[in-house]
C-alpha cells in the first residue's frame, strides 16, 4: 500500500548537495572538531556540524546542550557566519544573552526617549537581533521562567511585538539557543519554549588528537570582517523603525552577498574550495527538501508510535498510574507525550537529511532522528531514567533513554507491521469484523484506535 502525496516531478540539483557536503566537511575539519557519533545506516556524522547546517538551511530552531566551555556558543556563531554569510562580529553583536536581569527592552526594542520628550510620541527602536537572519540566545536557561514567555512568539513565528507595535517578517529566521547543564545559575525551561525548538543536540566528547588542535586554539579570523559588520550595525541603528524593515533586510542581504564572496576567496587560500549557498539557492533547496518522499514504512511506524504514546487511562497522563497497568510495557509508561510540533520537526529534518544523502526518507533516517527531536520536549518517567543511569553511554541520560524507548517500539512494530497493513486494508474495504478481530488479538493501542469510531 503506497501513499504518494507528491505527484509533481522535480529535477534534483546534485551541485547544491555537493555544496552542502563541502560545507559540512569544512565545519567538521576546520571549525568544530567533534566526533562523528550520529549514525544513519552506514553513514556517520558530527552532529553539531550536521544539524547546524540543516537548521540554517531550513530556518529551524536548535538547542545545543553541554557543559560550560564545550563549544556550544562558538560553534553556533561559526556555523551561522558561514551558512548565512554574515561577519562573525555581526552574529555576536546580535546575540541575546540569558541572565536573570534580562528585560524585554534589552532583547527586543526600546522607545526613542528623545522623540518622546520633545514631541510626546512613542517611536519604537528595534534591536539588531530583531533584523538578523540568524539569532543566537546564549545560555537561554539562565532566563527566569517568567521571562522565557517574552520570546515565545518570536521564536515560534518570528513575529516581534513591543508596546503595541508588531513586525511580521515575510521570511523566517534561524534560531540557536545554548543550554548549560544544571548549575547554581540555571533555571528550568518552560515546556512551551522547549516545544518550539525543532531539535536538540549535545556537545560531546572529543578525540584526543583533535583535542590537541583545540587547545592550541582554532583561529576564526577568516570569518571576521570589521568593516562589513560595522556597516551592518550602523545601518540598522540608523533605520531601526518598523516602517523600514524591508530596507534593512535588503541592505543585510546585499552585504551578506558581499561577505560570502570574500569568505569563499579567503577559504580557497586556506585550501578549502567551497561554495556558500546564495539566498535563491537556499530557497531552491527548501523547495527540493519539501518534495522528498517519505517511505510507507515511516508512515506506518509513526502511526503506530503516535498511538502507543497515548495514555489509555485518561487524556492527562500521570506516571503514578503506570504501576500494574496493562500497558506498562509500552512507551506510554516512559514518555509523557510526542507533540504535533515534534512530528512536524521530525519530517522537516528527516527530509533534509535524506535530501543530502540523495534518498527518500527511510525508517533509518526517522529512527536516528527521533530521539533528537523528542528528548528535550517531553518528560521522561524517573523509573526509566533510573534503569539506564548507571550504563556506559556517550550522551546524557535523557537522550539515551529515548533512544532505548524508540528501539523497543521499533521491535514491537516489526512484529505487528503485517497486521497493521491488513488492518488498514480492512478499513479501506470496510471489513470491520476482521478489523475488530485483529484489534482483539493484537491488543495494542494502534489497533484499538482504528475500531474506536466504527
């Protein structure tokens, strides 16, 4: 049974894929020297470089977890500078820093006090970060929970509001946010904010040979351009009113193209023959990525997982009910929920990864990506964490726990796949007697969901 939602044929652009692979190798070998721990089939990737590039292509939202000094902010700045064609100084100038004294005025905008005193009019002056094509929020979990609400709509929709004025951008922007593991200065991130981020990764361990390079210092002079950065900052500060948004964005785009040319020349002198995608190429990539097809096994697996995660004892989940429950061995007893946003993020990033590999989205792509899409968004039962806490692992307990859960679901799904296909055929053929029989014999939430409305 094949469901094809994309009837329009399209011609692939292998040159653009080669550009992205070249940029991945550049970032992996020159600017962030992490280990290639993310596996998809026989392919291995360095997750910070790979997901940073994909996030910039998609204008996605990415969280980067890690200890202080592990390269979270530095890697985000360098990847943003390369992929968006912006001087490193400008990326740093537009960064929002998380701390308890942060205010809406420091993050978004202020009133022009001169005009207010002279004329009595309120004129909003927007901050540089509002107009930047990429925004990094450094140490976002140092923002108190009450202040995290201030940026919810901005991160979700790139709609910026202050004192009754609103800027609705025609195009989205890229968001990175760094998160320190819990210490005395951090606060808990609110679930609605976590759910706005498509994916979350960690800065992991580094090979001892690459460590030698890092402790000698990785030079990023090639990404700097004080003149262009100064021109960008000055222009924005002189024109930072709501009515001049298009002018500012056009100026940023013009300077970005100039910097991309200079950056390519500088990198060639270092022996890196790379091409940085221009705006029209990035738009074309996104159109191609949208058209990447998803295998039927992916759809079947996600249908199965989506029903198994629901609590069968009520709409509001309570892990205390799981002891002795008939469904205690299913993922519903370990994972609180998988949001609709999470599934959308999974599709976007799976398609982007499959596009880079010149494939349709396979189950391998989805199984590899799912933990990175889920682990930061959803509460995990403490019993599951206690099961895996003392195991050797190369990631945090929460990410490892979700990987383990998904592997268990996949094993169950493989046993039930043929029944699932037969059940769907029963729905199409209106063979409800056989459908009820399958649901009774298999006794899994997915099959119960099919007979619920009969």
